[in-house]
C-alpha cells in the first residue's frame, strides 16, 4: 500500500480511504487526533483500545506508517528520560491532507473534547500523557 498520497488516482484514493477506515486503523487515527499533543505513545494507543491486543495495535500502526498516513516521531536522545516513552505516533503532513481531503477530520475538535473527559485513566497513562514530546510538530 505504498501510494504517494498527493498523487493517488481515484481508484487508489478509494482503496486508501477503505484502508484507513478499517475499524482498528480508524480507531488508531482517532486516538492520534484526540490526543492532547496528537502524538500518543504506543502504550497510550494500547490503553485506548482495550478490546484489541497490543500486537494488533502495533501491527495496524505499522500499516498506517507504511501507507504514509502516520509517522513514528522519536524524542531526541538528549531529551529522553528513563521511565518515559520516547517514541510517539502522529499524522504525516500528507496523511493529514489526505484525511482532510476525504472529510475524515471533521470531528477532530469533538474527539479532543471527548478525550479530555476520559475518567479513571491508569496512573501510567497519565504519566505518559505528560511525558516530554518532540518539539518538531
């Protein structure tokens, strides 16, 4: 599924829309969009998808990376802290443009408000939410 998102023809674009709207992948994109920094760690993605195994979350995140929709954003070596995540996942510029073009970002602000209301987050998740994030976004 390696398509240049900016030059996808009609058939490729439809296939990519179908690809990203698969339930688990779309849930992961929703999680990224609703995250306060739009850069959740793998642990946060796993916690937000309790009905899916950690291996499945990882596999589908990798598929989104391979498709050019999501990118892995590492924290620079000098900013990493023991006990905190250092790899985060966010939309690529091309991925955001593709989702916008196909009206898949319409609920972005609503998703962020919903995320803010999640109660009873595990202590580790709150810690990870507050972990340093790369400043490149």
